[in-house]
C-alpha cells in the first residue's frame, strides 16, 4: 500500500491487517460507518468506500439493520478439490441422461434446489423483461411475430459486437449467428466439424449436457483433467494429442461448470497455441463469462486466436433469461456451414426474445443488472461455502469460484457422493453428484452445489442436513 493510494484504500488496508492479526475477530461488529469516519477524520462516503472494498474482498459482511461484521473465514481453510490425473483414454458415452434427471429434480418443488445450475427466478429481471418485450412488440406491430432467419437479428448482433470488446476481442456483427441457447451453438459447432466415430477432447469433470450431446452424435470423448484453480491440464492435453487423433476440443475456460475455475490468460494463450499447432478447432463455451464476483470479466480464448481456430459460443441463459433461449456463435471460417446446418435443423431463431435482450443491452439495463447480480452471487456463494465448511466432515474440500454460482465439493476418503445424493433426495434436498460430470462415472467423492438462490432458512437447514448425512457416511 503506498501513500499515493486513495484514502479509502489505505483505510481498508489497515482494517484488513487488523482482521488478519485477529485484533478484529470473526463475528465482531465493525464500528459504524459514521463512527469510523469520526475516528479517522474522514468523510462518511470515504469510510463507506473503505467498508465496501473490504466487503468485496470478503473480509466483512453487511447484515440488514445491524451494520458491518467481520466474516467467518472457515471456508478459506478448506483445501481445494483435487482432480486426480489419470491417463486420458478415449471413451464412448454411457447411457443415463443426467440433464433429464437434473431438470426433473429442479421441477420437483419438494426438493431444495441445490442440484441443477439454474439461477433463482427471484434474482432474474423477469418483470422488467416482460415489460420491455411488450414495448418492443408494440413498436414492431405485426412484424413482431415473424421469423428471425439466420444469422439472426442485426440489432442483437451489433450489441454482441460492441460487447466483444469486453471479452478482449473485436468481433464484427456479421461474425455472429444467433442460436437457440449455448446448447445449439456448441451442437452446431460439433456437427460442422465432426463425423460420427470422431474423438473430441472434453474437460474432466465436464458439464454433463456436453456428454449427452456427444452421445447423441455418436462422438467419442477424450477427457483431460481440469484443475479447480487453473482450468485444463495443458501438459496432459499435449501428451494426449500426441497419442490420439482428435477432431475438436470443447472447453469452458471462464467459471467452468462444475469447478468454477477460470483459466488464466497465460494458460488461455498456451491452450490456443497448442490447438493451433495441432490444427484442432477449439470450441469455447463462454456461458458464464459475464458473472465475475469482483473486477472485470475474464477474457475469452477467442481473444488469443491468431489462426481463426476458436469457435466462440455463449448465451444469456445463465445470467438473464434461461427460457428465452437466446445464444450466439462466432465461428469464423465455419460460419457458412453452421448457418446452413442451423437452417436445416431449426430454420429460424426467436425474434421477440432476441430483440428484447438486444434492447436491454442497448439501454444499459443489462450492465446495471449484472453489477447487482454478480455481487449477489458472490455473497450467496461465500455464504454457501461457509455453511458447507461448517457442516461437512473434516477433510472435505471446496472450490473457490471467482464467478458464477456453482460450487464443487470433494468429500474425504471413501464417502460415496451417489449415496449422499440418494439420501439427500430422501431428505428433500437436490444436489448434483460427481459421477454425472464424468463419462466414465468418476468423481464418486464429489458433488456440485447450486448457489443461485438467495440465502434463506430453508437452504440453511438443507446444508446442515446434507452435512449430517455426509458425516454419517464418513463415519468408520
Ligand atoms: C457450461 C454450460 N454450457 C451450456 C449450458 C446450456 O446453456 P443454454 O441454456 O444457453 O443452452 C449450460 C447449462 O447448464 C452450461 O453449464
């Protein structure tokens, strides 16, 4: 901390040191903002800025009508889950369809929804978007019920083009094609590149929707480990590429599902270089990229793409409107092929939902909404980490996501996450067990938790019950 730093940063630094040295302990009430401003001889807004900074760094939390308190840091003592490195082997996809079971758990209102990675409707701007859609519809009149043929609404593509600067890219509107969610985007990319029987590198653990997609397309998977802190293991990837003929590679570099990891820029650059050198198209699924807990959103792999091998896919499902089914793809030289595949399979996009999202982006509503939602997801995720750290058996590990709203947990030796899943379900709690995230049934000691719902007593009780079940299973 230097003397030239703004006063609020210096004050935040002083308080941070007091918390680290335990002069201020977990649960202690901080001086009120007004008190602190008088103590330090600074203005109230400056003290508030210092507190807000400490809050964003996770040192203190605001409690309604009670002031600021030093947060518990139990979760920070929990280790991060470890992805075991086994020799990557080409595998065919097994049968059960996890997407179906996750959706049906989610629709079951007797289950506390900690399984599917779906944000709470309470957090989404449903009413605002409905009003916006009505006004867009009125403006368009009869045209509002028309087709939106590929490449899709130019006004949305212009907004995406503008936003691509935030992703570290500078994509033109005509480089985008609007899709039915990220699912259609990734599926079109795979269909444009692969033939049945081809092998695709996937992450291990991986988003289970991708495994289902590969199975339906009769593609084989080559799973490469993902580390909860830095994405795909690139040394293992390089070795795997030397030994196998691979047609494509699909990755979620920003706030990976399920580990929450963000691949660093250095790793992103190296991943793009490896795939360029091996002439392997790299399908990037950036579904969660807009949801950093603090600071700017991470860059896309596409930002490092010199050779045009990255196919960028994304959607507004996980952050704005899952049911609008609005996604996009920027596929470079594959765009023509993808456009005709899209026409052959779904003919058109959905005009009114695309235009509503475009309007929300254009008027600044989306950016304002993101600021509040990212903050809320950070607090919800932190709250969940603390509650799990206090409830799960000793030796459990928790991921440290820097964005999004999912947590990856690893249980100590011998505890079976499938057994935990079944017993939790019988107690009215939905979770996503680890084996769903592996084409070969791995990760039997792991599970994923959705933190997309505002914290409430029902969730608090559910986490305590989950911890009790896990402790029972862990008991010798
Ligand atoms: C990584 C990832 N990609 C894609 C999807 C599906 O996105 P969409 O609803 O836009 O099709 C999900 C949903 O959970 C996901 O986690």
